[in-house]
């Protein structure tokens, strides 16, 4: 049936998935919730494979309109100082700011002073993909049904320098850059103390979200999270892209072009605050070249491959301690199917990996232009927010985040990294 656009759906989780209790007192588990949240995946048969689904995203079709107001935060991290932006979904942003993405304006000083509430509406913290922002169509397709229904609040943490945000140091971001989302979540918990918080990440943002959840374990204020099109093992996906003509000269080049454009917008700051040879940086074509020229000297990695291995989130999945749904398409040409963490998902009762045989990278185009991935995202989050007794979630079902064999004095910490970073936890 795949040739008619009907994708096969599979679920991978622990043999004993996390037990949960509904608000009506009935017992269920994470796998049952995920299976009920994920509808049949009927995609447009004319967009017939992963390459077509992925390339169709470049058509920039109109998505549901969302309005935002932007708040600028000063980072509380001593080493990774500077500023970053967070876009909050609002009913009407008023007159949009020409210097920002569409339908976006800055909060006024009075609005900033009035932020905060005792209401108990669920709030979604969203992380976008590489060089993206709150304006991305794939993101709006996923969160618009939640926000437009009036029951949810949402904000999008903007990776430094993206979505027309300004940087005030030479730091952009990488796949391990969890510090800004950590600060945002702490601020939300303090400012909106009664709101249950949830997470949603796309592509590189899904990698950052998963790394954050692994680092925090049961300490995270988030109640549940979804990761869509996470690249998981960055080194595998990078090697696979470089090994094919289309992967190297189309996808690696397209990703490299987006990062070159980002660097061009911030050339003045990069020249002022770093020793990066920006003339060389702006001459590069491919993403791995950018990572070699920027990520390595900025963060201190010896090679881009060392960065990819260190920043991958497959191991972090083992340390996640909240209900977590991951959605990936097996035919994603950017996220190699060889990188999908089947083994890791099968060991952790808190995680369910849902794979579709079709969909490409952040594609999942349906007949008529809809995007399928928004349906399981909304269904899962709505179920967790409104039907599950959140106070019944046991974040310590599997207390052994650090594994190993005591008999031989070994230990395995899934979030131990080669590059030590102070996390400001």
C-alpha cells in the first residue's frame, strides 16, 4: 500500500512501558496512549518518496498563520553569555515589526512588566530546526491547532542568531546547546507556576530537546515531550549524506547554504568577538565544512566528527524520565535510518519511538497540502495535558540512569560527554 501513499507505522518501546493513570482513575500505559494518538498515515501518493517529501518543503506553501511577540533574554550562563530570543504565540501581534519574521513584533515594556499568571493552562516550549524559527511552516502546522483552540499557550525558543535575532557575542548554537532552553523553562516555571509545561522539538531542535531531557532526567519541570525528525546520531547521518551524490550536493549544500546565510547576517559580531576567518567561513558550501570551520574552533572540538559524536542524542534517550514520543520517517534522506535509536528506545519505559515508512524530513505531506505530523503531536499532547493524571507520573520507575557492572567497577552514564560543559542545572 505504500505506493498509494499509505505509510506503515511501527512503535518501539520497552517490554514494560511506563504505567500511567487517567484522570478518571483508569489505568493505561505510555505505549497505549501513543498508539491511540498516532492516526493512520495517508500521504500524498504523488509526493512518492522521502526525497520528494523533503524537497517539497522548499515550495514554502502557506501554513496556518500564527502571531508572536518576542522577548529578549540575557543568558544567565557565565561561559555562554549573551542574549537570545523567545517568541510567544499571541492572538494578535498588532503591527508586525519589519525587522522580524512575518506576524511578529516585540513585546512593549508594559507588556513585559505584566508577564506572569496564576492560570493553569498547559504551556508548550518549542525548539525549531537548523537555522529556522517560529515562522517555519512545519512548526506552525503542529502547534496551531493547540494554540488556536484557546486551551494552550506556547513559546518558541529561538536558537541564537536565527529568525532575525541578534547575537551580542560570537556564539551561535550547536546540537548540545541546552542552556537557553533550560533557562527559558526555569523562567516559565517561576513566572507561570501553575502551568504544566510540555516540550516539542523539530530536527536539530529535537536533538537539543532530547539532550536537555537526558541531562535533567527526573529533575526537568516538563511533564511530557515530543521529538520530531531528530537526527539522533549526527555522525552517521553526516557520513551517509556525504556518501551519495544527492546527499552531498543537494542536502549537505542546502544545509550549508542556510548556515552560510546565517553567518553572513552576523559577520560583524563574528569578526568582533571571535577569531573565526569569516572570509573563509562564508566561502564554504557544505554543512560539515561549516561545522569544521565554526563549531570546532568555537567550542573546542578537534574535528567535526568529534562534535557530531559528542552532540548526538541517542544515548541521552536512555536517561529521559518523562513520557516521551519520538516520531521519525524511515525514508528521511537527511536523518539516516541507520541512526534511529531502536535499541535505546526498547530499554527505556519512558520513551516510545514511532516510525513511519514514508514522510521524508519534516515532510509528511497529505493530499490537499496538510502535514500529517501535526496530528500525532497534538493528539499526544492533548491526551497528556487533559486526560492523564500528571501527578501520578512516576519519574523514578527506572532509577538506574547510570548503568554498569558493580562487580567489575564499571559505570555507564548516558549523558557523560567528551566535552565538559557547565549546565547551570
